[in-house]
C-alpha cells in the first residue's frame, strides 16, 4: 500500500511540475507578445525621403461622403504627415495619389483637395489625371515639410452613390550635381 501511495505522490508531483512548466511557458508567451507588440508610428524611410503619418496610414477614403462647397469641405478631417529629405543633397519631391480603381467610381474632377504645408495653404484644386497633388523642387538636405491634406466631393457633383479610395504616395528624385 505504501508503494501505491509513493507512486501516486510521484504522479502528483510530476503533474504539478508539468502544470507549472506549462503555466510558465504560457505566461512567457503572453509577456513576449505584450512587450513585442507593434506600437510604432507608420514611418517609411528611403535613402532620399522619410514620410511619417501621425494619425492615419495614408489611405484616403471618401465612401458615402456628401458633396459640399469648398468652404465646408476644407474643414473635413485631414491626413497629416511629415515629409523629410533624409539625403545630403537637394532633391525634387512630389506628393501624389495611387488610386484603388476597384473602390473608386467617381470622376477625378469631382474630388477636391486642399494641401497645407507648414500650416500655409499651398493649393486647393480638383484631382488631375496625373494624380500629382504637389511638387517641391530643390528640397534642401534635411528639410522637413509638415503636410496636411483634406479631401471632399465637389458640391456640383450630383451622383448619389459615389466612392473614392486612394493611397498617398511620396516620390523623391535626386538632383544631378555638376562640379
């Protein structure tokens, strides 16, 4: 009888050790996931430009927006981002859109936008076919632009069901340096 008691005690100790080991591994995995969760801002850096979105990921969506006059549309929520020349030379940069054609049925001329750079209105226009919203030539080395883009649907566009989806894209081209 004593042997059965010893065997049961050994099984109980073994089961308790397996339970503690499993609990430790589970808590370790949970802690690892918590510590390594991605809480970074959306930041993309290339050899020429860095773009950092503060609130969004650069996706523009105007699904089910009502057409409004410019004075109202310009007050819509904005897409804020910082653009920085990370190279040692002046570059040409441009801010443009990449359409999600599967989720866009509105003519580009019906989508209006305003672009502020360093809190100064640079342009207020409709989206053109080339999708370029702004060009900055000779952007100095390490120069930073604080950008704010606002989109709305033009008041004179009278379709009921419209949707527009795009990504904000930034391109940079180095300048040729002749010595």
